[in-house]
């Protein structure tokens, strides 16, 4: 076991453990913060393991996680905020005309 793997083995329980605790307990916004931190620490652990076992293909997993973690956080944050605040079929914001009257602007 080299220094990279030792760092990954230390970071996993010491860093991810408290974040998982926060992700499972507390208010929804605090849970979301915990999930986001778990994702970032998972990226760090994947990078450390990739360096420790000398496999560059493991870096690809970390790169995918870097892209998906913030996207997932945004999806959950939108869900916590209540989505768009509009129900399907609610046509507020279209002006005075309804959806059928809006048309394409040309003759039928």
C-alpha cells in the first residue's frame, strides 16, 4: 500500500462518514449539502485510488462524477424549492390570449 492508497483509506471514513451522517439526518437543505459533499469527496477518493493503483482509466470515473455531482445537486435543489411553482395546464404568463389563440401568427 502506497501513500496515495493510504490517503484514500483515511479520507473515506474520515471525510465521507460525517457527510453521510449529515445526508441522512437533519433538514432537507442540510441533507442536500451532505449529499453534495459526499459527491465531491467521492471524486477525491477516486482520483487518489487511480493514482495509487496506477490506472488512468479510473480517472475517467472521477471525471464523470465531477460532471454528474453538481447536476444532481441542482436537480434535488429544484425539487426542494418546489419545482417551477406551476402546475401542468396552468397558462399564467402567456399574456391575455390563451394557448389556442396564440397560434403561429399566420393564416389557418
